[in-house]
C-alpha cells in the first residue's frame, strides 16, 4: 500500500490507496569511496627476540710495513713551574768539586705563595753571614783555631770575666802593655862626631801614661872622647815628666834626680874611660798622636877613634 499526497487549493488531502507491493527495484550503483579516516593509535611494542649466535672470528690480517721515521722536532723551551725555570737535565750522580758563586740550588719561596725557584751561592752565603752576625751566643764543639793573620774582635766594654776573651785594651788595663826595643849586636861606629846619633833602639807609643826605661852603653877606642847621651821624642802631644838617671863609667857611678826632660836634655860624662853607660827611668804622658822615643849617643870630645853603641842597649816602655 502506498500513500499519495494530493494538494488541492493548498489544503492537503490524504488519500490511501491499497494494492499489492511491486517487485524490488534494481540495486543502484555503488557510491564513491569516502575519505580515509584518521590513523589509529600505535599498538604496544612487541617483545625483543632472542639474540642470535656469535659468528666465528675472522683470521688476523698480515702486519703492514713500518713507515719511515719522522723528522726530529725542534728543541723545546725550559719547562716552567709557577714562572720559575726548571733545568732540562738533572744529573744528581755527578758531584760538583768546587762551588761557584752562581751555582744554583732549588728552593721554595714561602713568601711568594710557594713559588719554586732557585738561590745562588752568593745569596746563600749572604744569608749564612747574616745569621752568624745575629748570633747572641755560640757554644763551640771542640777546639777552634784561627789560622789567618786577622784575629777575632770584640766590641765588648764590660769587665772581663774569668773565662772571657779579652781585647788588647783589656790586657793593657789588667797587665800593662809593654813595648821594647834592644840591640842584639854592636852598632855602627862613629868618629869625630859630637852630634847625638841613634842607637837603633826606639819605641812608638799611643795615648796614655807610660813608664819608660832605657839603657845605653858605648865603648871608646880613645878614652879622650868621653861620652854624651840623650834621645828624642817626636810626634804627638806629650809631657816628659820627672825621673832619674844612673850614669856610669868604669867603676864610677853618678845618680841624680832630674827636674824635667831626663831623656831629651842630654847628658855628658867627662871621665876618660873606654866604656860608658847611662840608665834612664822616667814617666811620659801622651795626650794624643803616636810619639816615637829614641835613645842616642855621641862623643863628648871629638876624636878620630871609634865610638860604638854596644849589644845590650835597650828601651822599654810599660803602659800604666
């Protein structure tokens, strides 16, 4: 049964017609394929398959020929550690027989962040002498010997102890310095000479007070020459103080106090004798400089015969 719609005067009228159903119509043509839909999500990865068996190792190939040696490279510069040169060769098995001032020792400079550098023999010795100079005491192990002409010195001014080393000034103060000069053989003869001549005995004094003693003895080939004695003190500033002399010829002896200048005034002995002598004993005060004290002799009467200064003439000065 089919329904047919008839429209009359715009008003719908339903008419129902009933009849047997007709046969089915032929199938229509297939429509065009629609577009491909979006790809679906990837499925989970399947499990890893089992590892296959390791294949056999291949045979070792033949060794290739050695290539040519390359050229020698240029010499490298000295290596440096924190800026300090390090010797390229160290031969510690070789001894250095004599050390030179510019020989080097490796050292670490702790005042400059531990820089590794070197010191020379000159620098090392300067350091050693500085440390020695700073010593306030020193105990020697065993005996020490000073073999040079330069002796140890001391600036100490205190009173020496029983075990102290002493200076020359300490010795002069404690024991009295003694300077002496004497003849060990006869001197040169004079003839016809009344001007005083040196006996060959002399001492050089320094500042201070001195006790001076002298002995001059001469022989005369002609007793008529008699004898004259004296001396000189030259240089510096000094005072020849009171003393005495002992004047003799043969068995005759004259002793006298001297008011002043016992040496430089000069004394004559007028007795005719072949042997004459004089002994001096006086004080000499030296204010400054280094006066030289000499003893002298001459003939009192000019004669052509020899007058000789004899062995045993001397002059001794002791510092008081």
